[in-house]
C-alpha cells in the first residue's frame, strides 16, 4: 500500500506550525469551574429533554 506523506525537512526542530497551531495553556481554577458549571447546565437541559421524550413515548403506547 502506498502512503502519502507530506515532505517536511527539519533539522532537529519540529515544524513551525507546531508552535503556532492554537496552543492554549491549561485553564485556571476559576475558568475550569465555570466550564464545569456550564457543562452541568447543558447536561441537565439534555436530561430534561430525554425525560420529556420518555414520557411522550410512554403515553403513546
């Protein structure tokens, strides 16, 4: 099988796009907690939607 690999020449250093490809440091404690709270709200919303769908399905049977 043939593999298509891009030809990259570098001499002991990774390519330039390695350094500038959207590197984000780890979030701080406050940011992380905010992300978790937002995720929790999304999950609760989805759970309510699933519960509604279960009820409509039970009522339809």
